[in-house]
C-alpha cells in the first residue's frame, strides 16, 4: 500500500519515550519490511529537524543527531518528493483562498503531496487538521496510526 507519513509520525517513530512511539514505529516497520511504500516530501525533512530539536520532557535531540536519525531510521524506508515552485505557489494561493493562518499551511502542503502521489493512506496524529482541508474523496484516507 502506498502511504504518506506526516512529520509527527516520523518524529514519534524516532523517539522511544514518545507517547505514540509504538503506533508510529509499527507504521515505519511495515515500510522497512516492504509491506507499505511511504512517501514524504522535502519540507518534511526541515520540519522533522525543527520538531526533534524542540521536543518536550527531555526528549529533544541535539541538532547534530538529527541527520543520523534521518539517514538511519527514516530515509531508507521512504521516498522523498519535492514539488516545483509553481506547485508550491498554487498551495499558497489555495491557503489564501481558504483563509488559512499559521502552521496549518504545512498540513495543506502534506495533503497536496499525498493526493498528488495517490497515497492510499495519510498517517498523522492530527487527523482533524487534515480532514478539514481534504477533498471529500480523500478525507477517508486520513488516519491515525
């Protein structure tokens, strides 16, 4: 099955002390075993760095460790997609038309990539954000691990 991973799933799968580790790790293990084929997009790499270095309760990792975590624990099991600038401009235009403010624009970015890649599932721990942005034909594919 082709799946899209929200950054919060990659973060949770990377930190054993994370409250959602077991659920997220299961999703990533299915990719490692070749049962699912995961897609992320290039922006997720920067978002992952930001999140990993700012985790609460002593879970944050040093910035110098993020690259190793990505190289060993995430990137071998996913395909990273980058959108051309014109498509990113279309996402920004859509965000303006929807009246989006703040960080939810990144959820829209993830959603557009998942739709374009024809993902059968979009895994996230923020299902509500994605479902409010998704077309009806895609909203049923948005699930929490």
